[in-house]
């Protein structure tokens, strides 16, 4: 009898906790594109005048748009940040290595859980559709996800047509169609299937477009062939004075090739915008739009001639980094608001914790954006925003990766790893190896043409920015045990906080 009573108490307590946990918690549709710059979204002021994205713009008109967003330096790093809540140098575990299985996978999930696991345990139904880019861990159905329909290029290197997809870990099968359309079909099936469920849901929808090889849907191919208004960025020209070797040594690409690429790149966006409209309509038809937070962003931007970068990201420049970010949830957040304060990828994870009511891990980076979403006139309690790039090395692989990249920087003018901060309108970046430094005043030099760090007159500013970067970087954890990422930056290591 005592056992029965105890079980009844446990059931009632658990049911009550679940009701409390789900009450007022919105559904979340998190749309995550691949290599999409702010220049491709017409509600952003740096978009070309011929760009038209009415469905994405509609999200911004009914929500909050962020002007300056550094989601991460490139694809894998941004996704690791979204799964862990950490900047790339701070994420721990087996990342971007051979796929773990069996006991090794069980131990990895136990020791280095992705935060979606706690969201699921808190009462959310969780789904993931589209591109997966952390090869060491395939989506863990029953742990992080209740449903996962995913593709990665080791299955078949097909970003657009001829893609294959695995549903809940089953053997990959042909997606049969244009990836953006088919990923949306699966997402709509998910949305419709959750319409009558008494449980909030989160769906992370990861399109593989407009990543290289930038293949538009057949219905959009050639749509922008008549566009001739494609100015080259001011940073395209040679010489690129005041820049590190990997920028100075980049050859001058053919102008005609860049123009053709820009047209094709933007033709890819046409299907993304159409499918954002389909998703919004599916939410509306199923009666879930009012109670669904829609987030639209990308893993990072993409250079189209910016500082010599063509179809490249990774560099610490606005033209290669900045991604769109829009939150739509009129029930709680502002309408047609624009936030100028720079934000980063870890901030999204903190925001999702805040909105869903779960506690973030103490090792996570970033801050919740809820104060800005509710009051665009507010500001976050920080002066410095930190961004780091460990290239393709993570966690315990960073030390060897640093040495490899430093050697490549000498031998073939490859980019070393870097640390970057934003402090107001100033940006500071420094690299491993020779410690090359850059400072730009984005209020007067938005194209980042004049490196103030090269001018002795700005010595006090350089010293101040160095100290800010050292202090901020030293406050974060490091992904490896035998030291800290700051140890590889000659100008910062000596300034690290004790």
C-alpha cells in the first residue's frame, strides 16, 4: 500500500511539474540556412536593390531583426556552438572526428551532452531536419531528439539534388527532389503532426542552401540572368594594405566569375524565401502560428570578393561573417524592431534556454537576448563581444591544429586561427603564430580598409583592445585540458587575467 501511495504521489507530482513546464512555453521553429549573408535578405540595408525576400521580410515586420550577428566563423563551428552553447575554442568532447558508436558514444553523450537533451527532458518534443555537420555524433534519437531526418556530405556530397537522408538513424534513402523543398516538406509534416499534441515542440530546420556549389532550383535557374547591378566590394581591390599575408596574397579573381556567382547565389535564396512562406502558412493553417517562435538565421555569411574571399568564410571581416537573424513572436516580443547591438551564436542558445525555462550550464558562453527582444531600447550587460576561430580543429585537437595552421601560414599563406572582439564601433582581431593584429573603426570604415593597429598614433587604442580581448578570452573555458586557447596569442597571453 505504501508503494502504491508513493507511486501515486510521484505520478501526481510529475504530472504537475510537466503541466507547469509546458504552460506558456512556445513552440519553436528554428530555421538555419547555410552560408547566407545579410546581403541576400531585402530587409537588410546592405542587400542589393534587386534582392526580394518578401516572406523572410514578413518575419522581420512582425518581429525583431538584428543588424550585426556573428553566429560563428564557418559551418561546423557554428553548429557546434548551437549544440553546446560554447564558442568554438571552448566546446569539449569528440567533435568533427570519426563517428562514435557503442560504448564510446554512450560515454560521450554522458560526459558531453548537447543541450537539446535537457530541453527534451524538460517536456519539449524535439525535431531536427536537414544538414548535420558534426560527424562524431549523429543525431541521438531518444536522447537529444524525438525525431531526426538528417543528411551529411559523407552520405553523399549533394547539397541540392541527389541528396540522401536518414530518418531516425535508418539507412539513408534518396530525398527525391530539391533539398530545400524536400526539407520543407518534412518540416511541414512535422508541424502538422504536432498540431494536436499537448506538448510544446522545437524543430531545428537546417537547410543546406545556399552553400557551394550554389545550385538554384530548376524553376529559378537563370531568373536573375538579366541583373547587371552587381558592384564589387571596396575591399576587393589589390593591394590590400594593412592586412595579414593570407589576405594580401589572394589573387584577383575574374570580375565576370564573381558576377555570375552572385546571380546564382541569390537565385538559391529564391527557394529559401518561398519555403519560409510555406512554413509560415503551415503554422497558420494548423492554428500554431500565434504560439510559435520563429527564428531565422544562418551559420555565417559568405564573402563574394570581400578582402579577396570568393565563396569563402572564416575571415574576421563583416563581409564574410555577418548573418541575418530574425525573431518572430508577436505574442511576447517587439514588432518591426531593429537591434544594432552586435550579438553572437552562443547568445541564441542562452536565449532559447531563457524562453523555454531551462537553466543553462555554467560553462556556456553568451547572454540571453530576451531583454532586447522585449525592449529594443535596452542593452546587454557587456561591453565586449568575443568571437573565436579554431578553423577545423576542436577540443583536444586544437593544440596540434594551431601548430599546423601556423606552419601553413608560413609555407602557403594559409589563414591561422584567430580571436576577435567587438567593443562598440571598434573591432579588434589577432592571430596565432606571428600575432598579426587588426583594428577597424566600423563607424567611419565599414569596409575595413584602414587597419588602425598599423598606425603608431593609435598605440593607446591598440593596448586597450588587447587587454579587453585577453580579459574576455581568459574568462571562457578552453576545449582542451593542457592549457588555454589564449596561450597561442603572443599579444594576449601576457595580459591574461590571473
